C-alpha cells in the first residue's frame, strides 16, 4: 500500500492474529486511501468475526469507514457472551472439529458437522442457507463474505474448545437430548421395540433397561461403559455454563 498512514492498536485478545512484531503497543499501517477499515484489519490477519468495536480517535466507527491520514485506530474483540440475533442459535463445524461437535451435541446444542472436506465455499453457503454460526480455526474460511455468522476456535484442545464456545455464545444446554453421531433429536425408546432390539446385543438387552433412539438416524443409546466419562463432561459444562441437571 502507498497512501495515508494510520496508527493501529490491537486488543490483547486479538494479537495472536497479527505478525509477532506488531503484538506490542501501537504500530503504523500504510493504507491505500480507498480501502475500508474492515479490509485493512482483515489484511493484517484478523478475521472480522472476531472484531467487536472499531475505534477511531476514541469514537466508534463502522467497518465501512475509510481511514484518513493520522487517525489512531483501536481494534477491540467481540464482547462475551456474544449475541447472535435473528435465528435460533445453531452451529456448523468444519471437518477438523469433530470432537467438539460431538461434545456440543452431548450437551444438547444444535451442532451440524461436515465430516468431509467439502470446501470453504460450500461451508459458507450452508452457514447462510441454514443460519448457522460457522466454527473454524481456518481464518480464510472466516473471511468469506457469504457466511451468515462465524467464530474462530482459539484452542486445538477439545476441552478448551468447548469452554471457549460455551463462554462466547452461552447456548442453552439440554444434555442427553441429541444424537452425537448425526445431531438428530433423541426420544425415549422401549427395548422391546423390534427396531431397538435389532440394534442391540443380547448382553446389552439383559443389562440395561433405559434406552433412547435418534429420530433421524435410528442410533440407539444407553448408559453403558463410557457413560461415566461423558457424565463428567456434562456435569462440568452444566456447572460452569448452564442450570440444567447433569443426570
């Protein structure tokens, strides 16, 4: 760029997105004189999905503001919890976030997940078509203008990813109500039902009496050997982020 110079400061929460030499204090950015402030911020590596207020000389401005020479810009993070107006709170996760998707579903959060790499354009299209918040660690994907809404997942550890998403969006929790395999809704199931019996081994039939079945894919659930570990995940999430019962 060869145009007006501005001074720009990035909030600590967003500094991981900018070059290392720009992570401390205010730095100079040379603009082209015509690009919007939103474009300038994204060119530094910061997805606009992560940006809350933009301040110019202390006053809020929209992303469409075109910077002038000598302005001092502050880039602030999204407030938490972050409101997502206009639709029920639903999510879409990319191929790299399968464990996070299953844990969100375990808590009853509507979390669609692409198990294959369908490409950024298709993910953005689905986000818009279904009004889902796109969750990803791919900054390029989050820059897609077609996205209905998006959010960067800051950690690569599922336990921290879950806390990040729950803390950021505060979704209502309804543990044990969604299929962790397909995101469908679970309903109570009678083990004497032929369609249930067909999916169970004899040992399971003898040992358990309470079952649930996914209304979408038919998968049958019961409180088996792994229930204790799953119950711990649910109990911790409900204790910190919800008011439901982690039964």
